[in-house]
C-alpha cells in the first residue's frame, strides 16, 4: 500500500505540477518544493522505514540535488556563452554552443551505451572518467591561453 501511494504521488505530481504552478505562482511553488524536500529528508533519514520504502524516499532527495546543481550549471553556461560571444555574432556563437552541446550529448549517450553493452558498468564509468580527464586538459589549456585576453567571441579567434 505504501509503495502504491508513493508511486501515485510521483505520477500526480509530475502530471499536475505545471497547472498548479500557474495557479499558485512562483513563490508558493518554491515554498511547497522546499517543504516537500525537507519532509522527504526527514522521512528518509528519521523514520524507521522498510528498505524499499526508504529507497523511494531517496529519489526526491537525489532529484532535488540534481535539479539545484543543474540549474546553477545551466545559468553559468548561459552567462559564459553570452559573455564570450563576439558582439556582432552573439546568435551565431550561442547557436554553435547549443549545437555542439546537443552533438556531445548524442555521442555521449550512444558511446556510453555501446561501451556498457560491450564491457559493462565498470568500463562505462572508466570511459566517462577518461573523457572528463581529456576535456579537462583542453579546458585548462584554453583558460591559460585566454587568461590575459579580454572577453571576445571564441569563434572569432
């Protein structure tokens, strides 16, 4: 019964969240969101629950952490792409950024699925770690070469 209640709550929340947000407004939705996150944390760690029910309570906690970090990351990327864009080609630079981001997500999804099917989860995680190391080396080289230059479009160099 508890499982069905939790599943029903997740389905109804995802189905009605936008109409409720339009009706209540932004501040009320943030208040509800933070109250639900606090209740989920208190229930998951404070109550004596069955293991599978506790696992269901971890889901909104993880989703909240992911949502907050994704929002910060997304806003930072949006700011950086506009600040690095050349004044006469902002739309071109922003379009290139989003197109490259979409291609990277597609290739990452396909390659991680392929590696997972060939060698399993451990190889998939090692491949992801290797990709992060390669991209970090490019990023550090880029930041060292741009540290003294003023902000200008990355495509105009």
